[in-house]
């Protein structure tokens, strides 16, 4: 899972009604699964901040994808 994909997945989870905590946990689990054989990529240390940024852009509940910079 690459950084852009984390943004997309976080936006999808937000639109599906996942809480910030649930989305962060799910995406961390996904990254752990995707990279269980290899070392975690550098973006994984920023995963929580990425998800928080997505949720702040549209709020914890909302429709539509966030506008990414």
C-alpha cells in the first residue's frame, strides 16, 4: 500500500462511516499485512497523520472524497 493509496482508502473509510480510530487501525493492519515479509515502507510511520489529515479535511462524517493537496 503506497502513500496515495492510504489517502484513498482513508477517504473511502470516512465515507463509509468509520471513525478516525477504526480507520487508522484498519489501515495499519492492512499495511502490516501487505508488508509482512518485507520491511515496512517509510510512509508507514506517517500513516496516522495521513488518516487524520483526510478526516480533518471533510470532518469525521461527510460525503465525497476529500480535496487533496
